[in-house]
């Protein structure tokens, strides 16, 4: 009886729940809005960009504090993003600080791969689990056109180095855009299989900044699967609760394929992720139009419960999601570029 009483007396965490009953478990933390690439589906005209002043960015102390508060409310996985996160000086130290937080199961990173090679070993040593590398073409001229930088050999070298040092899982993200790279689906799959890393194809979303998105440029997940099936035997492995990708295994057991279908088959009903921008604004949904600014509390109060209460209230108001919008292009009047949100 006493053990039951003791167990019951342990305070339970106040989880991050929204009005649809979804419970947040994952947090994506952008550490910078800056990027050395200018991918056409992510950033507006780079020459016109006005980067956030350094003073506006959350410090590593602030990021660690926020993460501890989130973990205390049930967040178990963190992904470091940007912009390009490896442009932020000392990010390896941040990784080490975050991986030391009790209750946090994993810290991963999404990167364009340009700086990954020289930093892969240090990131692994700091406790980084895995990396997701953006790779949208295997043709040097096309890579340069899509990403804004002639850097394909360097990115491929970085992926090889990430494999060598043992980062895991390693995933390749590729946005399939009709008329740009949709004829490279099988080439990208073959490259991933050669490297024995996972590949994810993502439907083109209206987050491009240049406002070039239209429905006809979008290659659906169904089309991707049909293309892959033309060469390979793939077996469905399903989509885990809260995950964005529906997974397919290759019959020979080498590599895996994922399709992420936010436009054709939204997965909003079990979404369990939140986003924190580099200047401290919380977005409970990628397509949210309301920013919840944590920075005033972070910089004007030492009260973590005040911060936690603000976060819980923001998450409670999480939108139903893109799947419930009449049509995203009309429903979202002010498209933002992805680098400002945090991939």
C-alpha cells in the first residue's frame, strides 16, 4: 500500500495537449535563420534577405532552458534545424548540453550538408544521434540551380563522412518538383541504396518564399511510389503515430523509402511536433499563422512555471492542421519562407 501511495504522490508532468487531444512529443529547434544555400522552395531572393540580428537569436543558455521546460512537459525528441544550423558557431556545444538533459531521448539535426563533413565527428562525440541531409538532385548543374550553390560534390562527401563516423539514422530528404527534378526519383533512390541510408521524398509545399508553388508542380506521394515500383519491389511498413513519413521497405532489405504527403494525404490528426524559431517564437503547426513569442518571458523572468504555462496555453490553441483548410493557397494569405520557420 505504501508503495502505491508513494507512486501516486509523485507529481505527474502537465503534458502539452491541444483541443484535438494531440500530445506533443517532438520539438524542432531552429538555431539560425541564415543559410549559405538559397533553395528555390525555401528562401526568397537571397540578395534581398535581411537576416535576424544576432541579439535577436536565442542564446544557447536560453535554448537549453526552453528545452528543459519542454522535456518536463513530455517532449522526448529534439531536432536542431535552421536555416543551416551548422552556420551557428559552437552548435556542437549546444548538442552536448541538450543531450545531457534527463528525459530527452534523442537529439538529431537537419542540414544542407555543406559543413557536415568537417563537423561530423565532433557532432557524433557531442551526442548527436542522426542527421537528415537535404539532397534534391545528383546533377551538378541542376543541384546548383535548385540550391543556389554549386556544392554537390561537397554534400556527397559529407554524407559519406556521416556514414563513416556512425551517425544514425542518416536520412536524405528530397523535395520532388515537377519540371525540376521529378525525373531523378530513381537515381536518388539508387544513391540512397548504394549508401544504405534512408530516403524521404516530400511533396512540394507552399512555403517557398519565391511563391512559385502551384498544384501542378507538386509530385504526389502516390506518383513517387509508382515510379519506385517501376524498378524495385517495395513492401509497406506503415506510418507510426506522430510520424510524417509513410515507410516502405525494399524487398532485399537494403535502405528504406519514405513518402511525406502533407498536401495529398495530410497527417494532422496525430501530429505531435512543435517548432521553435531561432528568435524564440513557438509555432504549434507548420501552417500556423500565430506566433507565440517566448523571448519576453525568457529575458524578463526566471520563472520556469510562467514559461511552461505560456507554452501550454499556446499548444492548446494548435490549429487543426492543413488537412482541415479549405485549400492551403487561399487559406494562408501570407506565405512565409521555410528558412524563417525552421525546417
